[in-house]
């Protein structure tokens, strides 16, 4: 069987701390385990270190694309695109791959892609759509983005596919009773994972936790992530919550899974999102999610069924949702069980990898339609 050579062009590569890096770290080993004929490599288009070095990393990535195509080392380019500067860089790669007759799967990840496109003038928006159409297939991470790309941007539906993010199944014992071991009378443990900041709703979390609704209730919170950690530590001290909120800074994947296994509720009241990997990890681990209905989050979290949704920027509603789950352990178990089932049906990394594998094979075989 012929080896199919796939190169992923991604900002930060596998070193990236954000959602794309974690997604690729889960996806690529799964792809190669499930289909040994696939040979995947990752090329960093942004690089570590200061921004001033980024053009050199991008030039090296562009050289890699041309070199691999010229020496028959590339059957398909899987290009991962966020918003703003990432758009220009990735569309250059799309254009070059198109000229080299290499099929391209262009994968949109940016949480703020809509805001970026809406900020463009009509001329630049038309130009963007024209260049997006040069990709063989456009992948989006949820229904919200599918409707935006096909409806607002006018990309043909037969060239757009939804590929949900996926995460590994932690394969824990007694999964059907997940949550039961977390309701033994101890304080309810709340967890936030990822970047700390306004986009992720950190100010709303602190306001909710400092409210008169939650101060008397039994809880302890861990807000793990990068960003202005020192500033938030000072804010927590000002609120008089240093004994109830821990800010450990950034945690790597293994430690994140450990924190999830010890927690009851994940807090992610984001203002903008794609489809956060942290939410899928929480669903897999049996942790109830409180979040907002932005981006593709409603594909995973249905209010009152697989978690709780609160309005964006509403610290009062967030506090009430947290209090509801603290007061009702049975509801936590019910929501965790339903979320776990939805995860197994839609969001395992094996499910995601299988869909991507089929798209690879169709595109390499010369079929541009993406119906599966």
C-alpha cells in the first residue's frame, strides 16, 4: 500500500500551547495509529520566540511546501488557519500549493474569525473569499462556522465540511457512575483551563466567586492558564479570596487531565470561542461544564442536558449557575453522564481522525466534494 504523505502547516506546530497545538498533539498519533499508510509531519509557520522572528519561520515553512512538492514528498497540505495575521500567511500557502497542484484542506480554527472578517472593507472581504475558494476543501469546527462560511461568505456547501475537535477518552473505571466519587461531602472543586483573560471570561469568574451568592457556599477554585497571572493574583488578594482560589499558571496536558479528574465543574464563560478543547476534555472526564453559547460550543453543550449555558458577560447568571450545581450534586451527576455520552458519540479523537482520514483519501484520489 502506497504511503500517503500529509503535511500540517500550523502556527506554533506541536509546541503551541493553544487549542490548535493540543488538537494536533491528539490527532496526529491517532491518524497514524488508525491508518498506518498515512505519514504525517507538522511544519511550524509561526515559530517560538519573539514576533520579529516570525517571518523567517514562515519563509522556512513556505520553502518546506515547495521542496516537499517538488520532490514528491507531499500528497496533501492540511493548513490550519486562525484569524488576523494567520489569514495572510495561510492564504499564501494555499495559493502556492494550488499552483503546485497539491490538494489543500484549509482548516479554520480562529475564535475571532467572524470579528476579523467583519472588520474588513468590502474590497478586502471579496478578495478573502476569492482566496478561500482556492482551497480544495474548507473545514470548519462547528455548525455556527459552517453557516457563516457558506451563508455570509458564500463558499459552496459541497466544498465545506464540519470537523469537530476531538480529544482522547481517558478510559476510566466505573464511567457510568462518573461524578459519584466527587460528591463525598467535600467542597465543590471548580476549574478553569487555558488562557486567563477577558476573552475567556476570567473577570466574570472572579466577580461571581466574590459575590454574596457564592461566598457562603462550599467551593474551592483552580484557575489554571497563562496570561496576566500576577495581575489576577493581586485581584484575588483584593477580593479576600486567596485561601479559596489557586492560580498555578500554565499546566501541561498531563497535569490538566489530573486536575479534571479531581474537579466537579469546569468554568469557561468565554466571549469568543471556536470549539474549546478544554470543554471536550471536561465532557470526557465527567466534569460538568458551565459556559456561554458562542462559536461552536452549542454543538457540544446543550443547556440543561449536557451542561449549563449562561449569557456572555453576565457574572450574576454565572454565579447562579455555579450555586445551582454546588447545591445539587445529583444534577452534577446527571449532566456529567449526559455529557459523557455525547462525547463518546461525537467528540472522541478517533471519530475526528476517521473523518479527516476519509477526506484525505478522497482529495488525494482527486475528488473535491466532501460528502461522506
